C-alpha cells in the first residue's frame, strides 16, 4: 500500500472509531431512558446535551485546526474520547457523586433517577466534544489530501467507513446489551480508539498548512456558504430528530408510543439506514462530482422529509400487507447457548407488523441522505480550500447545524409528551422539505436558474 493510501486509511480508521462510539450510544439511548427512569423531556435532553456541547466547541476546534497542526489536534481529541467512553461505563457511579455533591454543597436532595440522568447528559456532552473534533479534523485533512476533482468521492469513502463503523457498533452494542448489559460494550469502543490513535500517529504526516487570519469572517459572508446554510439550518432539525426518534420509536415501551423491540431488533432497524448510506455514498459522491452537487443536496434533502413522515405509519403498513401481529426469530439452543436443552432462543425478541416496514423505510432514509451528504460536504470543502480555511469552512457547516440539532430534540421531547411520538416525525419531515425548498429559492436568487445543475 503506497504512502498516500496509508494517509487516507489512517484518517478513515479515526472516522471508524468515532462512528463506532457514536452509533453505539445512538442505539442505547432508549434503553438508558428506561434504565435511568428518565422522563420523556429528559430523554430529549439526552440528545440536546450532546448537540449543545458540539455547538460550543465548533469555533475553537475549527480555529485550532486551521491555526495549528490538525494531526496534533486530532490526536488530542481521540485521546479524550477514551475518557468519555470510560465515563459512560461508570455513569451510575458518577450520578451518585452528583447526588452527594448537590447534598453537601447546596443542601439539595436529588432523586437517583435525576442524578443519574444528569450525569448521563454531562457525559454525552463530553462525547459531543470529541465527535465534533474528530469529524472536523478528519474531514479537513481528507479534503486537503484529495484532489479537487475527486473531493466528493474521497469524502464519500470517508463517510462510508464511518457508516460501516455505525453498522458494526449498533449490531455489537445491540447484541452485547441484550445478552450482558451496558459495561462490556465500552471495552470494545476504547480498544477501537486506541487503534485509531496508533494509526494517526504512525502514518499521517504533520499538517503544515496554516491560516493566521480569521477565515470565519470571510467565509461567513460567502454567497455559496449562505446558500448552503439556508438549507442546512432547517435540515439539522429534521435529521437530528428523525434519526434519534427512530431508535426511540423502536425501543421504548408501547405505553410511551413505541414498539418495545429488543436491543438487536433496534440495532437491525438502525443498521438499515447506515448500510444503505454506506453503500451509496461513494457512488453518489462520484455522481455529484460529475453532474452538479447542488441538485443532489436539493433532491436528497426533500426526499428525506417525505420518507420521514411515513415512519409512524409502519404498524398500519405492516398490518395492511398481512404481517402477523407477533412473531419471533427462533434460533436453536445449540447455536444460542442461552436456552436450556431442547429449547430455542428468540434472537430479536417479539416482533410486530411494523418491524419490516420500519426496516425498509429507515434503509430508504439512508439512500436519500447519501445523495445529499457527500455533495454538501464537497461544496463546503471547495469554498474552504479556495479561501484558505478548510477547517473553518467545515466549522461553519457544523455551527449552522447546531441550533437545529440542539433545539430540535428539546422541541421533539416536548411534542412527544404533549402530542405523541408520531407528531415528532411529521415535524421532522416538514423541516427537511421546507429546507430543500428554501435552498432552491436562495440558489436561484443568488446563482441563477441553472445553478441546480451547474453548481
């Protein structure tokens, strides 16, 4: 393997570790809601704590990446990741410490549920910092290493590696949680980060690019960046809400509007989106390099919203096509090792008519988002490379995402508690559609009627 490929694959390994850890927690959120006895609103804060931390650190991390050595910044972020996932393994102990501190310092008696939930939100915030830092640095370095005409394709490959990590993370997390609980999962995650640190240290050269001014100032007024943010600010609400509540919808109890599927069943549903996204992105990234990236942003974003609103109808869809009310996938006891002799084991737990339609719809969400994501990233990379601040360009991309990703889950948690879980998907889908329409209007206004196919 030549030196250039080793550089890319060391970055892909870092993307893998980050995606592996992130996807694991995405899958486990509904089970933490149950285990910590968190309210519906607190369940929304489990997601908001993550995204709020991301919002706060975008600018300083992007500035540090442009001003200093991106390799060193990335190594620091990956090292902190280890601390975050060790903390997840000990969240109840941290919650106990929070309760003791509140009692001794402020005379407050916190319930175990509230203290543990608060600790979980804090650790999620730390995870948000490291996911943002890793994403910014790896994408910036991939964008710098890739040739201009192959940038979307290279970014698509990087994203595909992340999605592969997400698939493995969800399957491994779902299986381990279903069989042996939370804690062993984090041993696997920490090991993956240790490997990524070694890869970056050994194979990636020092980053010698430097930006001494304030690239944020120039890029913030860039017409192409403004055009992209008109879409991205709204789309952030859609993706954050829909991706998070698909897991919640699949995993929480029927009394809370969910389907109450077991860990591996929830993992299969979430993996469907990651798998289709992973398989499609290198191809759709190459198409967007050839035929115009803005068209892919518009079409992928609008289609995402239309698919999302169908998610709450999956029980009715399954019933309409004749799927049974309950069924199970039974494996022989000799294979499972978990049942007594002569018995079988229900691998995915009890399933209902919604399972297969939900699996298909979430896979379709991955397909349509694969048209949007590499094209959008390449457009931001193009502007950053031209203006001398590629990390700042990706920083603006992240920063524009944050208001929607912070407020969206809070809004969704409130909507869930007031109007039911189905309304969450209607609102999320609506934000994607309005974002795509706004993008088309602003694109035409700034760049002309032919911009959808030319830009």
